[in-house]
C-alpha cells in the first residue's frame, strides 16, 4: 500500500457531487492510498468520528466485495463427488447425516474434507527449484512452475506454468475467510486462472 499526502496536482479531478456527498471542502487537502487494483481517497486530517465513518464505509465495501466473490465461487460440494460418503447437501443435511459424514459445520466441513481444496492450500504441493537452476534455464525467479513425469523413465520435467495466476496469489487472510465460510476454493482457483470477470457487468 502506497500513501501520498498533500495531493494538490491540478490534474487530480474528482466529481463535484461525490466530493459534496463525502463532505470534502473545495480547498481541502486529500490523502491517496494506492494498492493493486484499488485507489482510496481520504481526508489527510480526520476527527475520531470521521475516522470511524471511514473505517465503517471501507469495511462495508470489503464485506460486499467478499460476498460477490463468494457468490461467484459457490459453496464447496466436495468437488462434485457423488460417492456414498458424501453428505446429502446443504438443503438436505440433518444432524445425523452431518455426524456420519464429518461435516457438522456444513459447508465449512465440506471445505475441510474436500481433497482438492485441501491440496490447493497445501504448500508441499508447490514446486521449489533453486534460483541458480532457474537462472540457468532462463526462468525468472518467482515464476509459477508445473511438472510432469515421463512414464517410467525416472525423469521429471519442470516447465513454466501455462497460467501464472492462481490461488497462491490470494492472501492467506482472504483464503481463511472464504474457507471458513464454505466457499469452493477449487472454483476460486479456476476463476483466477481463467481471468474471469466476477464483478460488474
């Protein structure tokens, strides 16, 4: 997160109606907070109540965006497993069913028991290659990798992953919230790799 105070450059134009709604004065100095994919504008000086209002507004925005993401991903259903061990589902699950299938927490339990969601969060699944080998291969440090075995040759080939974005780019704090809400992490990974539009029209 980058912050710039005393933003007075004339090219920084804001809608008058929006400034009026926020209560910003025409000659007021504002503070810019910039991070990847977001820009937040605040007063550079605030009273306790003004700060509370700012925190409340940002919290509501974050909550709304989280709900949008959760809706796009859907609820974990053990990756569509139709086996007999699978719980009946959120609309049919009763106390006995939940106890038998280890999903007493509903969708939260499904995420915990879903092998694919579990593998996505398992850091041991990641491929780690020493930097000097990457450099020799002309692969930039930090590049996502994938590996495959060539039959019974005993050789494993590691190459740059076709898609460089995935669930590993999601902060752990966000993943925890989604997992505890029963959101399908496998679908989230797929949406990220596909660069699908999940917000707005």
